[in-house]
C-alpha cells in the first residue's frame, strides 16, 4: 500500500491510537483504541502533522489496521467539537536522526550504560516545529522541503553555529553535503520563519566568525531570533577542557549590545540573545524582561532566570515564622541566584540552598535539569539535615526516572530524608514553601 506524494513514493506509515473520547467523531466511526491509522483519503500519514493536515475536511475516510487486517472508516466531524483522538506519539515512523558528527555534540559525550533513548540524536524537522527542537537541516530531502512549504511548518528551530565554510566543517563535521545555508534561504523564501541557535566554542566560532554569522542572518527577514549558547562538555570526552571564562563571557555579552541596538531600531526587537549562563559566568546583571521581548528562545535556556526572578518576587510574601525548615536542591549554576532570592525575601533563617555538583556528567555541566539521582542522593545524605528537601521535578522524565535511571520515588529511601518533588517554576516553589510540611 503505497502512494506518491511530492513526487516521491511513500510507504504506508501509521499511528497507533492511545485514547478516544466517547461520542467523538473518531469513536463513533467504529475506530477503536489500539487501531493503527494508516491512511486518510488514500494518503499515508507519517505523523500527527499529516493527520491534522489531511483530516481538516468535514468528512474523510480513514484506513486503519486492526489485528493485521485493513479496514476503512468514514468520519464526519461534529460541529464545534474536536475529533476526540490521541495517538501514542506524535511521530508515527522513526525519529529522524542526525547525520553529522558535531565536535560539541552532547549526546556523543554521554557516559556508557544509559537507557537507549538518551543516545538518540534527534534531527527531525517535525519535532522542531512541534516542540522547538533544534535541527541542522543537513538530512532534509526535497520531499521534506516541499512538505514543509505546503503544510507551512513554521517556525522551525535551526542550529547554525557558523556561516564560514571552514569553521562549519570543523564544528558540524557533516557526513553528507552541507546544504544548511541554501536550505535556510529556500525555507525563508517559501515564507517559513526560523529561530536560530549558535553553540559558541571559544576561539572557534566566536569573535569575527560570530560577527559574520550575525551579519549573514540579519540579512534574512525570516530569521526571527538568534540564541547564543556556550559550549557544554562532559568529562566523558577529550576534545574540550574549558568553555568560556568570566571575562570571555563578559566580552561576549557586551559584544551583542550593538547588534541588539541596531536590530531594535530596524525590527523593534533585540533579535540576538545570550544564554543565561553567559550572564551568570560574567557576573553581569540579568537583563530585564523587556529586553527578552516575547522570550523567543525561552526553551533554549535564554530568559529562564529573568522569568524565575520576576515570578518569585511578584509572589505573595511568605511569613518565615510559618515555614518549616526547607532545603532547596539545585544545580551549582542557579544556586547563587536562588540564594539571593531567598535572602531578599527574608527567608534565609528557615530556607537553605543545597548546590549539587554534577559528578555524573562532570565537565562544565552545572544546570539543574541535568542532575542525576545518585548525585542528588549523595548531596542530601551528606547534608544530613532534618529539614524537608525540595527537588525540582525537571530532573525527572515522564516515566519518573532521573538520568541515571534512579526512580524519583527512591530518593526518600536512598537518603532517609523528607524529599519532595516540586515544579521548576517560581510559582510552584513559593506555593510549596507556603504549604504545611
């Protein structure tokens, strides 16, 4: 069962149905949970985007597979109601993986023995559109480009790193022809907007190389924003021994000032934004919220600190006399910020900060979200307090596991302490602090 789409033969794909809303259009058509949707109106569906695109009409025919047999179901939309279906995943075929060998690839720096999902080098344009994942564009086919344009999958999130051919060759190390710059022009010409990420490596793509990259990108109206993030490296590699020093971080932040001033004059936005790590390493004041505009690079770790500070300070005051002794577990990068907020709120008598060093990854990994269960448990045991310990749930995946496969529920038994998971945002933290122990 194959058809032709965008000039290329397409094999039958399909998505397994996870849940149905009783009385919804899909449920009343005879389709059941566990069925595999193969086609809509004789067109294969490879992901949730295909499903949404081809089911936009008031009525359509769905080909499903059940117990190895194919069936057709006629679906009629119910006015004002969603179709009432959820799939087991948003991608029905395999996730597109990266064909490059980037010098700074974090996945390539992971220790051995982790669960297989952590080694997947996602480079899938569909997840870029749906979830904001950054992709390189080097694995796109002409079919992909045609589909992006037709379904207007915009904006996309692109990892660029540099426009200089020699620098890109050293950093990205593509195993196929590197057509990224051409692809960006094709996409923007087709009306697709993009957010760009540049992973900055000291002495490689900073300085004049970065200036040329920003100049090239600024000449393209479809580039909505550029995020500059520092090299992150683990102890499980031999290519890098350092990232940006305090002075280099300060120089980087200040070098972006003229660009931001120029782009505000031209486009009304700062356009290029430095990662929070640069400001913290440099000892520079985190910009005010207005300088992040609408936080276009928030999921890239740019503006998180400002958002947390503003949310924490805007929360209702907490009476320290009503609080139980609490220890806030966090990464070493964010610990000084959190300590300052606790101090300014007058809570330091009952609330302490426990910075946890990331021994699991080592290197310069210091963000809270990459803390492993073993490191957290060790730190809490060594702290040995009778206080309650708040651990941000950003360290836990949807299966309740930390990066080293320690179940979140085991943190209590591993430490003998009162460990509680709390949301990673300031509102969740202040609510948890104010709640009875």
